[in-house]
């Protein structure tokens, strides 16, 4: 009898506790609903009122297009000096690192044997010429045959060619500067035996210098001869300028870039061939619509913005162009005169009621 009474007490207590829990939950739900009504409509189209936002009125502004790239400074002309013939060096007539004139003798190869061969060839040429002249006179007087005259003329022509060949070899014993420039280090000494494969020195024309660099494929149609560039080099705080004078006719399929070449006078010799350069190409100014970068919303379709129209937030898909640290060019999607929303853009939904509380005066627009 006592056991039954205890169970009954437990059941009654459980019922009372459950009822209290139900009442408490109901009160909490009522508070939540009440609070929701008191808060009004949220940003993005709630029922309580329009969202307060900031905006700018877009206008057309000049923008300077710039492309950045990395490049290498090159000499205007650069060759390795080698001998065309084999022989012993008789004299070296240049100082390492010095500037030389075009045609200046740099190295003299011993030419004793070639001078002897030249003398013999010229002697044979003189005999052949004398015989050819004599046969010509006899032939004109009908005192010799056509065959004898042709043989004499052929011998003369052969002797003439042999003499020219020996003289050409003799000229090669003097290694001359192919252009005006600065010679590098030398790798031979007087008395060394050299052949066409032996490096002697190098020569570079560094006034002017060239600058080789590449630009991405998307800029290929916009880079042309005559465009201005600015660049800096390692170890110098100076800003240098140059002019593009040549562009490759095709894009490199391996790197998807277009190779470009510019020139700089380098009158003071400050630019050293082989130096690494940071290049900036100035493409010129053009009128465009730009918006603050923070007003652009990434989207699955690309990018979009919110525009204030008729008291509501209108979503527009836009196509972007050049970007800077603060501004983004809009190629398509908005026009000068549109009112761009610049605040609360992540809370807005298309068609949400908005009110413009203030106009920004920076970042691509004006009041």
C-alpha cells in the first residue's frame, strides 16, 4: 500500500514539472515574437522600413593605364671577339674595360708566312697579266689562236683569284673592333696560339641599351611601338625612361606572353647590360567609370554592384577592367550618373527599400 502511494506521488510531481516547462517555453516564444515585431524590418527587404545606406554618383574620370613587367637590360650590340684563322698572337692593342673605335686593331696575329705567300701570289699575278696582255695583242693581229688567248686569260684570272685569297687571309691577321664600344676582359696573352674557337675578349655597345621584357597575352593588342616605359634597376634609386621600338609578331605559346623590346640612350653609362629591371608601361589616359574596390561584390557570374534606383537597391552584373589599389574600372554594367551604393552592400537584397543617408565624395564619384 505504501509502495503504490509513493509511485502516485512521483507521477503527480512529474506532471507538475512538465506543465511548468510547457508554460515557460510558451512565454519565451511570445517574447521572441514580440521582440521581432518591435525590431522592425531588417536590411534586405524586411517589413519595418528602408535601410539607410551611403552612395556616390558615378561620373566619367580619366584613368592612366599601366602595365608592370620584369625585364633585362641588353647591350645595343654585343659580340665575342675570336680569330678567324689559327696562329700565334704577336701583339695585343687594347686595355681591358677601355672604349675602342670602330675598326681599331685589337689583336695582331703573326703573318710572316702569309706575307711570303702574298708576295709569291702577286708575282705570279704579274707574270700572268703580262702573258695575257701579250696574247691579246697577238690575237688582235691574228698572230695567235683563240685557244692560246683564252688559255692566257684563264691563267691570269686564276692568279688574280689566288692573290685576292692570300690578301684576304693576311687581312684576317688583324682583328679589329666591329663597332665602337667597350671591350671586356681578355683571355689570351701575347705569344698565345689561338684558333677560331679560342675566346679573346668581348665588346659591347652600351650607348644606347635595349630592354627586353614580356607582357601578358591580354595586353598584346594594346602594346605598340612608340609607347613610353619607365623602369628601375637593382642598386639604383633612379627612374629611367625608354621607348618601345619593336614587338614580337606572335605570342609565346609556352608562357602566353608577348615579348617587347625598348631602348634607352644611356648617355651617362648608368645602365649596365645584364641588369634586372622592373618595368612600367604607360598606356595613356582614357575616360572611364571607376568605382571603389570595396563596393564590388564577387559573384558566381563574375561581379555585381548595387545601384540606388527609385528608392530600392537594384543589383547589376558588371564587367571589370583595370584595377588599382583603391579603384576598379567598370567596362559594362553602370554608366555615368548612376547612384552606386557603397555601404551595407552585403546585407542588401535586390529590390530592398533603401534610403541614401549620405553621399561619399571620393572613390570614383561625386555628389
